[in-house]
C-alpha cells in the first residue's frame, strides 16, 4: 500500500468561522473510506478542497503528490451532493461530454449500467426524477478509471433497491489500486463495505480508524459508535 | 482541451442564439419579399405598423440577448451547480475564460453581421445595393483619408480591431465582476453588479484624468480623432489583460462555489 492523499494542518475559514480546523490525515490506495459526521461537520468542505472547488485557508493537501489542479482533476472522479447536469442535455449528450473531457471515461461500462437500471440514453435530464438524475450522475462518475473516487452523499436520494445495485456497482467496478471516499449519513447501509472510517466533528477529526479496529476494540458497529459519539 | 471547451460553449449557446438569428433573417427575407412585390400597399397601415414594431422588437431582442448571453452563461456554467462539473474537468481556469471569450466574440460578430445584412436587405433591393456599393466605399475612403491619412481598408481594419477589442474588454470586465461577486457567500449577483458599477466609475474617472493630463482639449480635430482611436486601442488592450489576469486569479485561487 502507498499513500494516495495526504493533508497537513488543513484549515478552511469562512468569514470568522472555521469549517475545517487542522485536519491531518493520510489515505492509502486500495481502500473504501467512510467520511462520517453530522451536518455542518466539514465533510463537504473537505471534499470540495480535494476537488479544487475551494482553496484551503491554511495547510496543504496532496493527491498523488500534486496539489489540487489540472493533474489531480484527471485522477479524481467526483460525485457532488447536488445535481450538476445541464438540464437541456440528454443522457447521451452528457455521456459525450464525459467522453470528451475525460480520457479515462469508459463508455461501455456506462452504457451497461444505464441499461441495467433501464435508463434511456435519449431521455432529457430535465424530465427525469431526482433519483434518476442521481443514478445517472453516479454511473458517470463510476465509469471513469481513476485513482480516487469521491462520493458526497451518493445514496441519499435513491430507493433501497437502486441503492443495493449502486453499492454493488461501486464494489464491482472498483480497482484494487483505487480509493473510494464516501460521505454519508446512511452508515448502516454502507458499513459492510467500508475499510476505514473518519469521523468529522466541528471541522476536526474525531476518529480515524479501521472498521475492524472499531469492532474489535470497542465491540460496536460503526453505526452504534457514530450514534454514541454524535449524540445530540 | 481549449478546442473542446470552445466547441462545448458554442454548442450550448447555439441552442438559443442560432434559432434567434435564423428567425431574424427569415423575417427580414419575408419583409424584403413583401416590399419587392409591393404587397405592403394593400395592407392596412395599423397592421403594417404592428408588423414593423414586432420586427423591430425582434431585432432589438436579438442584439440584447446576443450581447448578454455569454455573461449569463459565464455565471451559470461556472458559478452555479454546473460549476461543479466544469471546475472538475481537467482544464485550467484560463481556458474556461478564453473559451467563453471566444464564444462571445464569435456570436457578437455574427450578430452584427446579421443586423447589418438585415438593414441593407430592407433598405435596398440587391440590385440597388450592388450599384451603390462602390460609391459607399468612395465616401468612406474620402472620410478616413481626410482625417487619418489611411486608405479606407486600413481604416476599416482598424475599426474592426477596435470593435473586437471593445467586445473583449466589455465581456472580460463583466466576467471579472462575476468572479468578484462569487467571493461573497450571499447576494453574489448583487455583489457582481456593485463591482461593475464601481469598476465603471473608476475606469471613467481614470480615463478622464488621463485625457486632461495629455491636454485633449487643446488638440485639433484631426489630432483628436487619431488620438481617440489610438487611446481606445491601447486602453482596451491594457484593460483586457488586467481583467483577464484578475479573473483567472479569482477562479484559480479564490473559487467559492455555493
């Protein structure tokens, strides 16, 4: 195993409030990592910094040895927590967009997943339900061959059956050298696929451990531990 | 990558701008036909006035939409939800700005060409135009050689250059103001407008200061014309470069998507 992502004393301040404070961590290759925490704990801020959508106030972040930029964007597949698809496009237009701008986009895999979920490539994104749009977006992201997949709330808006398919898809398409960082509230649903978990609380790391450590040392599931740590 | 971005921006903008310009050309063609066969003599005046009003509004709308489309597109495509897609493709920010600028220039030129063609089509029949063209060139040439010691084509080239630069400088100033507006966590569009107003005041203040400093009011009319042409050219170039650099800095180092 080798390091894929490292950050040192990463801070992000909005006005006077710290959204992230002194986050120092390392992600290894070949892992599925859960980024867990309540609303406003800094998960999305952290993810946006990884994707170069926000610039950190202090500290450093390196992916494959590069600071976020053109080189890292090529090697990260990012699923934001919102719909970023142009509503006037058809599914085939957005497929073409991905094929044009990402040289590691696998069109065959995308077509296969779309047909498995019975999504018509001729359909306009405008007429799709929110859940279907999320599925399309996830398919686009998982059809790229990259080092790091960053999924922000990937299963929040889809039904449980599609959720199973999506988790299965994530696992079956996942290259052993790649790392998947998943942020979610639905811990119980994904707990079984995670190798590592990071608990974020008020912009700081409350815990970074492997799922096995949590189970053997604390004698609890990740879900139980989460409810305990973040009890309101 | 830049070519791909330009192709994408042109395709996206053509969805709105192509049908609009096609409609204007079609209406003009119909109008020319109506004038040629003198059908207008049989149409009631009120009806004719309404047709003309509709045509005029279509023309104005086309010009207005063409000039603002890319400013809107720059904001929507880069700073709303779509920005999450655009800023995560492996393209540096200067390419995004360049691509939008190229699309804007292209459509403004097409727009101007369409409007000129339409006006000429309505004013003259094709035969009349062909007869009048050499005469027009002669007048232009007399005008420009009198003032600038340049042949007409040289002067036209200079005017075209200034026209293109003015599109660029206006577009880039709007782009920069949008990039400033997005720094704010709330009221981003309002902030962009305020930035634009402040910028306009600052630029006109500085330019009048420079004008007074070089003593424009003591110049003769031909010196003044030459001076205003050159200063327009020079200031557009300098401002464009500044706006581009600032916008690029703001997007690459201060991006703040909602």
